[in-house]
């Protein structure tokens, strides 16, 4: 597959307008915008070479369908193809709304069906074991314990955690202010165990920070911890606490949601805590709970 920007036609002009819209109106993250740009460049490179299309007004429904089919032939998985189709649909929807084109060629194209994978999560026993692993006699251990406690007690994303500042923590109310996708603010409660871990960490953080550094979670150089380092730290602990299971900060987010729903939490409340814009995104965790209930039933019922 070719993945380079089209050199002629009006594509570049409208792509720039679309990306500006994503950044300034939709408030998408830089990472998401780069992904949209890459996917759209790939699509237009494809139809330019295969169909000799120079301008976006020439794009037809069949061109988009053929592009998606070609992705599958080249070995892309369905989730990747769906992501690229989503970028194309958003782009042409924007062009329709801004009256650049009169008819949206992507509107009726269906995404390839994907197999829904249940998110990986840890048991309560594995979580309890996880929290005992950091060596709290050292400053890194105190920091790492605070990281693990916060991720599990709030369900926040890795990107949200590393962007936290000290003043985002409210110990009186035991809540944390988080800026999620689209820079949307939400307030999440945390438990006493997390409060204690954060307070213990803050006693040593002050000795490590660089001047005027507001980041809550810092590295050995006294500056904000990178997301890559956070992922590495969390994976190292999960690999010990739950060998063989998927290991990432997102696993703790999945675990947070699953444990809440297993304990009877309202789905809408979990949606708000996770910062999901759609309830459908949160509903995947109900399948996890159902599968767990079925397993318990099969183990416990005499005639199961």
C-alpha cells in the first residue's frame, strides 16, 4: 500500500481545513489528528493511483468500498480497516456540512464486521497482590504505588494520569480533576488507599522535582513522567502479579469498570467515571460481568 500525500488536485487544501476543524472545534488530541491525516493520505494516494482521481469531488462510493476491500487483501485487520473508514466518513461528512460537496459518498458504506474481544482484567486477588509489589522504602516504590492505586481506583487513562498536576488532587473531597479526550473535564472520586499512597509519595516528590514543575507523577530527573515510561512501569508489576495476562495501564481501567459493574454499579455512572461519550462503549464491560456470572454458575450449580 502507498502511504504518501497526493501531490496535485484540491485534496491538500480540504484536508488542512478538516484537520484544523478537528483541532480547534472538535478538540481532538494531536495523536488522533496525526492518525486521521495518515489514513486519509493513504486513501487518496490509493484512488489517485488506481482511478486517476485528482479532486475530492470525483470520489464515488465504489472508490471507498474498493479501498476498504484492498486493505483486507493486503492483510490489514478489520479494526484497522474500520478506523480508516471512520476517518474517511468523518472527512466527507465535514465536506458535506461545509457545502464543499453536495452528496456524501461514504454515508451508506458499512464497516467490516469485527469480532468483539472482551477486555482483559485482573481479579480482586491479583489487584491486592499488585499493590504489595512496589518497594515503598524507596521513592520510586512510593511513586509506583501511587500510580497503581490511582489507575485502579479511578479508571483513568494513562494519558490522563501523566498529565495530572498536583493541584488536580483534592484530598478533602477525595476527588481528582481529569482532562480526557477532547479536553473534556471530569471529576473522579478515589479511595482512602489511593489517598494514603498519594500522600506518602508527595513526601518524597518534593525532594526530586525541578523548579516550577507541577506534574504529579515525575521521573528520576524531577520532570513529568512520559507515557512510555508509565506503560513500562505498570507492565512490569502486572507481569509479576498476574503472569500470562495482558499487561498495560488500560488493563487497570478495564479492571476498574468490571469490578464496579460486578458489584452492582449503575452502567450510566460507570460511563461518566470512564469519560465515555457513548453508553455503547461502556456496555462491553457488561459482557465481561455476564461471562463471569456464567462461569460461577457452571462451577456452583449442581446440574450445570
